[in-house]
C-alpha cells in the first residue's frame, strides 16, 4: 500500500501563531441552549436607523453596485468629517476601510517594519496582539492595575526605547471601559516625541462616554495631532457591524501611504453601503444614544454588583470588566464560572484570560457587554438574581 506523501502546509511564522476566537465553543454552546449572549459586543442597541436601511436598498436598485473610489465615497467621508473635532479634510485625511479591523491592520502595516516595537496596554482587545503578529511587530506590554485599570508612569516610560515605532491605544477601552484622560495623553505624547513614535488609537467606542467626561481624541492633543492615526467605525455607533464600514483619520502625508496599503488589502468597502451612510446616516441622535447606553451600563452594573462581582464603573464603551473572585474565592477560574452561570442562568459572559498577554492574570475576570435592549437586560437580571 502506497504511503501518503501529504505534508503539513508550509505557513509563515506570522500566520502560525494566530489563533481562532477563544469564545467560539462557548458561543456554540450558548446558542444550543438558547442563552442570552452578553459575551460579544455585537450591538443589540442602538438599532440601525430605518432610513439607513432604505438608503442601502435604493443605492443597490439605482445601480451603485460597482467599485467606488478606493479612498471611499466622498459624501460619506464628508459626513464622517462633520462628526470629528477638530476639523478634518475629508479629501486628504480620511479613508474608508472594511471595518475597523482592516483599518487597524492597514495602520500597522503602514507604520511598522518586522522587528519594530509597539507599546500597548494590558489587558486589551485581543485582536491587537493578532494584528501585531501579522505586521511582524514586537509588543511591549504596559500592565494596567485593577480596580481602576490605570498604568504606572514608570512602567510606561520603561516600555519605550530605540526600537519603539508606535503606541497602540484604545479609548474608550475594550475590555476595561477606561477612557484616557488628558493628562495621560499628554504623558504619552511626551514619550512619543522623545522616541519619535506614532500613536495609533482605536476610537471605535468614542461615541459612548459617561458621567460627564469629555469625549477626547488623540487629535485633541497638539503634540499628537501630527503623529497620530485614528481608527474609527460605524459598527457600534450606528449598529451596522455587518456592513464593515470603518475609517482611518491621519494627516495628509500619512494618509497617502495608508491609502496605498488599503488598496492592496481590499481596494475599497462595499459601494452601496457607503452611499447609504453618505446620504442618510449620521442622522441618528448620538447624544441620545450615549445617554441611553449609559442607562444600560447602570442597569448591568447594578445586576452584577448585586450578584457579588466587583468592578470599577465603565467610563465609556459598551463593556464592564468584572472581578468574580468574591464569588469563586480562588477555588476555580473565570472559565468555569462562565460555564456555571451559563448552566444556572442561561447567560453567557466572556472569560477574562483572552484579554491578557499572560492569561493567568485574567483568571478572575469576565467581560460583560451592555449594548443590548433594556427588556433583554431586565431578563438577564431575573435570570442571574433569581427574581
């Protein structure tokens, strides 16, 4: 009998380290049981505006189904520019991307070479580590300390060095809900100037900031305005995550390079969906949406604090990052806690280890999404608290 000559395919070292979503099996289990999913950030609130849906249908029926300009439909870029402060030139400083995920990868590929170092906070969005691996960059993690998830300035300064090419930020942050303050951004700016580093800031959740905090962008800091790339998206603010519409904001010189990389990766986002947003969207009252999201945050925090979890209130975004240690007393980790809550209450949360460079640091934490309809969250309360 002939021996098989099949071999494992040769893979790049960058691809070989990539892993699938750590939530995959849990999500399948939750769906089988009809559980309520508070693990993913897929919006249940707000809902897509009706005129936005109709505009997409009209765009398709009117023939806007072919390639648009790779930089993005100009009316859409103009609409996005209207929402940004300080002012942005939509012709030379904005690029529409296939979601914030492509925007992040394009920003890194345009900024760093293999072996360059990128400073980022830990815990953080797990996609950041994967994107750095694809770019061949070396992460330099700065630990954030509970319960407020703030960094030690000495740790931040120590992470910078001659090989530092970029700093990767996320404000409001996933999973911690932290919003970077002006003093922190000034501190980061001083280090970036010293080491000539670019700031790449994911501001996808920038619409949702609570308790009277100002909505700060890295572009509000004069020292960072000329050395920053902002990653944005309509996925959460307008609840069209499946449309994959993100954007990059940068100065004109950087934008030229970002657009060249963008053309190589996707060559452009879906034309009729861009047209729809450019003609009908951004009509949503984002201030009202932020107030309503804040009420949902308060409801979720009340439910899970009464359950016995400990956490700092989310300052922005759509997640609470909670310590389940008071409930487990160190007897077992958050993965087991999540499975037990799924069995007992039919509610799925996200285990914390996936958000840490060292998963052991996350064994007593869970992430809870609150961008859901109020009725659903009240149902969560009845299930979790048993009343």
